[in-house]
C-alpha cells in the first residue's frame, strides 16, 4: 500500500465519521463498549473462567 492509498483511506474514514449524525455516533460507541469482552478474558483467555467455575462448584 503506497502513501496515497493510505491517505485516501484515512480521508474517507474521517469524512464518513463526520457525516454521521451525533446521536448515531454515540449509539455506535455505546454498542462497541457493550460488546467489549471482560478484562480477564481479554488478557488471559478462558483459563480464569475455568478456575472461577471450579471454585464456585466447591
């Protein structure tokens, strides 16, 4: 990818973002925030959940 393609992509992305209404941008931001995985899963995968499950069974 050369520099012109990169600048064109960034410009298109920024213009698309600016053209959206403010409430739609807020809604998309909240949606992405709610879909984000928990801290333990993002950093350590499924292992902490397995330990928590085993601990809760006891």
